[in-house]
């Protein structure tokens, strides 16, 4: 995955920024498990982190690609980051909100009985999926903030660093 991202972005920094979002989103996974009172199970939580990684990587790739296109059009780094964040706000939020809301019945352990119409709570069939859904929902809620706030900020900081260093060397 690292090589594919480096080939796409032609930048190690942007690639590491995308992959670091996966690592940081695991904090949201742990918070989601704590809020729901679920234990950390290697198999189901691990599968949740893998599923979450796909969504987080996709959101960050599209945001960074939009930023790079705006920079190629001649926008300043700060303007490009703000514009990319505005352009990607709705798709990222829609992805996150629909996924989290779609997982809420599993997170809460709600079971729908189709034969005898009714809802049940804490049925044995829901116990399998509660850890997985809690991991994805918590991680995605946390990672959405990372994608929309931290990623553009890190892109701007990276662009400012070389320019400020060159000004210091020139004695300005």
C-alpha cells in the first residue's frame, strides 16, 4: 500500500500522512469500545480496524488529491487546504454519518425478529458483531475529525516549512 500511495502522490510525506490516519483512528476505536463497554477482542476488533482503514484511507486520499489539484492550479497552500476541506466536507461527512448510523443497531445490540415481528436487545446473534461495529463506528467518528481538520493542517504546515527555512537563510 505504501508503494502504491507513493506512486500516486509522488510524495513520502503525503503517503505517511494517509497511513498515519489509520494509526490515529485506532484511538477512536478504543474510545468506541470504552463508551460501549466492550472488551478488546483481537479478532473482531482487528477486523473492524481493517474495515475502518479502508474508509479512512479513501477519505484522506481523495482530500489530498483534491488539495494537490488545487495547488497545481496555482492556489496558495492555505487557500488550497481550505478549499479542499470545503469541497470534501459533504462527501466525508455523508460517508461517516451514514456508516455510523447504519451500524447503530449492531452497536446497541438490537436484534430484529422477522418471523415474529419485534425487536430484541442483547440477543445471542448480536454479541458476535457488537465489538466489530463499535470499533468501526467509534473509529470512524474520530477519524472524520482527523480527516477534515488535521490532514489539511498538516498539508499546510508541510508547505510552509521549506519556505520559512529559505527566508531564514536569506536573512529576511
